[in-house]
């Protein structure tokens, strides 16, 4: 009788584990809200009610300090079936978390009227999203920002202050790159389809803003648009144009083994020219002009 009871108990537990697994199986990409149970150097445990979710250190935002019993939203990246029941792995760094948070705050996104077409994120620091409206009467950026910034503020608060740039998506590559570098003002964008490079020309005073702190703005714009972004100031472009027609001497500087002096060795051959002779010739050429 005791053996039968043990078998029955085991089957009930297995059935419960299967039910819990089925509840979350196939929910990769969903967002869940849990209460922080415990945290250490390896992972944080979230209590989702009937099951626990595992938030590994690699999926946590740098500098984010989970506090016990605090509520937290996370993105499901994997659901595994184990002998002890389902193991749900969640993330706070996945770009999908941004999309899901906006779905919760913006009815137009949940209804499919507004779409998030592209997203680039550096967790804990900054995110850029490109939005598109399927209804010409709905402003996609305004819908995501909300009245007085109320909607985007809710997302920022959940992400503990991470900055979010919202730009309109454009099917025109040059226009998309230009918008992607917001808040910088761009003068011109030149697209090279062969190399996949977008050369961006900005006013001199906008150069540092376009590049961003430690290159962050340019880096996120490149990821979001899918183009390699090369930013140049108007002065730099003018200088390159001025030197474009100049004929440059071809060759290389070599060191004379006997004297230790540097000498210019022309690519077409002939005797090497010492540094002194080179300087003297350049000076004479300047005087003749």
C-alpha cells in the first residue's frame, strides 16, 4: 500500500511538473513579472508564482542592483524541461524586452497600428528604436512618447533610467541613417551600396554630438540601420576635396644601414633621396612658387 501511495504521489508530482512546463512552453519572447527572491554573483531568482525564473549574470544590466522582494519585468529567452520541472531563463538585456515594454504601454503597438521596425540597445545606457505607422493619421513617434512623455517615461522607469531615442522608420536608407543619428543635425548622407557604408556629413559643431560619448550614438545608429556609418565634418570633407587632385609621390622611407639616416626610395626606382635632400628640394619648390 505504501509503495502504491509513493507511486501515486510521484505521478502527481510529474503531472504538476508537466502542467507547469506546458504553461510556459512556447512562451519564449514573452514578458513576465516576478518578485526577486535571491541574488548572488551567478544569477538572480524571480518568483513567478507557481514557478521560478532564472536571471543569469550575463543577462543582467550592468550596475543594476536587484533588491530582494522588489518586482521586476523580464524577457523569456528559453524554457527548458528538467527533472525538477521547467527551468525558465529570462533576460533584462535582450532588445526584445524594449519591444514588449512598449507593447504594454502603447495600445497602438499592441493593436498593430504602430510597429517597432528596428531596435539597437546598449543595456543600462541607451537604446534607439525606429517606429512605423500603418495608419497615416497616427504619428508613430508621438504614440510611443505619449502625452508629456508619459508612455516612454514608464518604459524608462522600468529600465532604471536607460535613455531611449525614438525615431521614425524610413525605407529610404539615407533618410533612415539621418534620422538614426538624432539628436544630431545631419547635412547630407551618401550611401555606398557596394561597401554597405553610409558617409554622413555634419556641420563642424555637430560632429561630437553625432558621434556621441565614446562613439555610442554612431554605434547605435549603425546597428539600428544596418549600415556602416562614417561621420565627417564639413571641414574634413573640404580638406579631402582640396587634396583629391594633388599628385603624391609614391615610395617609402627606408633607413640606410651604414649611416642610420632615413632616405626616400621612389617606387619607380632610381637613387634614394636623403631626408636632408628631400627637405631642401621641398623648400626650393616652395620659393619658386
